[in-house]
C-alpha cells in the first residue's frame, strides 16, 4: 500500500481502519469553525474512549517521532520532556510518557498572572528540550500557541509530532519557525487505505484532495518571499532613513536601549500613573497615556512624566485619537485642562476626518508628531480593508515630516506592505502573553505573533503590565519577549 507523502515508514493500515470504525475520521458535509464546508471531519477526541486504540495511537506517534520518515525527515532531536497540546493530545502524550518513562510538562491554557510563571507546569530546567505532541496539524497555528510559551520559559522546542498531518500548509508554517513536523499519518495516506478497503469511493477521495488543495495556509511559504523592507532592517538602520524626527528618535532609542515595549498606563490617578512610570521606565521605549481618564490631572502630572522620561530614556505618547475637524482637533491638542502638546512627545489621530486633521495638528504650538490609526484591535472594527489602510498610507506620505507611523495590527500582510517606507514606526496594541481578549471586544495576540508574523515594531501592553501583581517584573517579561521576537525577525 502506497503511503501518502510525508507519512512514516510504518504507515499503519489497521490504525487507519480502526480510526474510521470509531468515526474519528468521517466523510460527508461538515461546517468547520471557520465557516468553511469540508468533505472530511477529524474528531480525535473520541480516542479516549477506546484504550487499545489510544495505546496504538501513542505507539504510532512515538515511532513517527523517533524513526526516520519515508520522506527522509530525520528522527526528533533527543528530548527530555513531552508536552501535549490541550486537550485532545494530553492523554496521548501521557500514554507515550508511560510507555517510555519520559517526563511531561503541561502548558496551562488559562494563566491569570503571567508573572507567576505557572504557565508551564512540571519539573524542568532552562534549555531542556521538549517534544510537542498534538493530535493533528492543519495550519500549524494551534501548535505554535503551545510552542511560544514553552520557548518563553526557556525550553527548547525543535520537533512536533502529530497523529495526522492534514497537509494544509502546517509543515511549511512550522518549518518557517524552525520546527520539524513528524506525522504518523497523512490525509492522502489515510485516503489511500480507505479507498483500497472500499470504505470511501474514489470520488470522495478526490473531493477531499480538492478541498485540501484549495485550503492551504500559505503563511509558511510567504515567509520565503521577499519580506517588506522594514522587516529585514534594524531599528538603528531605519532611524537613519526616517523622515519624521520623532520616528528617528524613537527608533534610535529602541536600538540604544534594546526595548520595543510601550507600556500603556491606563490608570485613573496621577499618583498611580507616575508610580507605574517610575517602575516600568527602565524597561520601556515609550509610556502611553490616556490623560482624560486621570481624575486629578494637573500640569505637574505632565511635567513629572517628562522628568521621568528623561531620567529613564523613554518617550511619552498621549493616545488621544483625534477624530474631529481640523480646527477642533488642534484646540483639543493645545488647550483645555490637559494641554497635551505641552508634555507629550507625540499623539495619534483617526483618518476618518480626512487629511486636514494632520495639517491642523501640525500647526499647533509645540506639536510633536502623530501616528495614524490604520487598523484597530477591537472586534467588529469597521476600520478594515485594503482601501482603509491605503488611505492611511496616502495621508502619511503627504506629511512625512509629521506622521511618524501607524497604529496597526497586521502591517506585514498589507497588500501594499512592500511599498511602505521603512522609516515609519508600526505600533501594535492588543498584546498579551496570557489572555485572548476581554469582555468588551479587545482582542490580544502575543509579542512574537505581533512582531514576527504581523510586522509590528513596538508592542503596546496595558493590562498585561499595570494589571499584573508586579508591574516591574511583568514589564521585564514583555520587554524580553518583544526583543527576542525582534531579534528572531532579523534572522529570518
Ligand atoms: O486599536 C487599538 C488602538 C489602541 S491605541 N486598540 C487598543 O487597545 N489601543 C489602546 O491600547 C487602548 O486604548 C489601550 O490604552 C491599550 C491596550 O490596553 P490593554 O489593557 O488591552 O493592553
């Protein structure tokens, strides 16, 4: 029996037939979580109810990870621990662990306070090698969500073993992140077995192959293409080409201080704000404020913030998000209780009023610089699409001395990414190492995803820092995660 490409030497026909019998592999019309209609459905959760099958699955996966594959993939690098991706792969990893007396570590899915370091449970030490165990791989994203926290806790991950490779780009995606995929079974191999045993018709086989070909995660392949210019350049190099002095200053600062972390200190009293700025100051390149949530703001608050900025070498960004006609925006920038232009290094503006809002802000006495909101992190935002991003870019390009960059989410994936001037700074909010979102629409990604996968330069972290029990150490952790991701990006 010809095994599908990427399958192991010991392609196990009986295992395929058993999986089919317990309906872990089903054919029909299924609506996936993504909304796509699929002719095949894999539900490997059912395996826990069949101990003998669970045992065989564990054996097949151990073989796949410790022997050379038919396609020449070498055995996994020696590992000290295995980590099953919650939940389906946890019992599989447990059985593998029992058979081979190999230690496991466990990644917690929900971690309340990242600073407690309880994200990874088990007995391990830095540089221990972990084999990640997953039931199946599609795009590779779910595996990556387990790999990233392991690496953050200084564990080395080099190999991933799955029962089934859906052959939808996961292998290339993981490879682009330095990981080798070992698969006991592949979809093409499974189909070959089931057609040979007359369990499915050649027509069904073809429809599944067509579905797989049409639904590929190409992120792994995209990485191999020429990246947008700014991704391959250091902050220092880009500082030299920046047309806006505030962008040059921030990029230089990031290079000098080795931090790309912006702390968003969204607290409601001056005392809390200044205490936090003092605590996190040594770790950040920027402190972001919302002065209008501070109940006792005075001129002294702004002045003290600037003193701390000088003492700790960071810049101050007031997140005012101007969105009115030019005349009003200019008044809001210069006047009122907050006199924002007198103490902030830069501000930001929505593009909805059109380009004159930039002219107006630029004309204010003491004006610093401005970021434009090209994308937002909140669920359901209507600021989306290529046309919206293109408008932001056009507005920036018309004022390159005053617009220092963008608040954005996925600049690397913008259609126009290759043409974006590397002198712009990309600042990305919606960053957390522990949470996926809040109850009012915030959506989080990790520093690594933001910087490596989405092209951010600066990660903006709010509650992940000021909401932690120890803001100082939380800021140090985010700083380390952000800088490591930037260094990894430069290596790609
Ligand atoms: O799209 C955006 C733009 C901004 S500036 N999404 C955001 O979350 N922000 C700001 O970033 C937001 O106003 C808040 O100050 C910070 C994120 O805070 P966190 O607590 O969710 O990390």
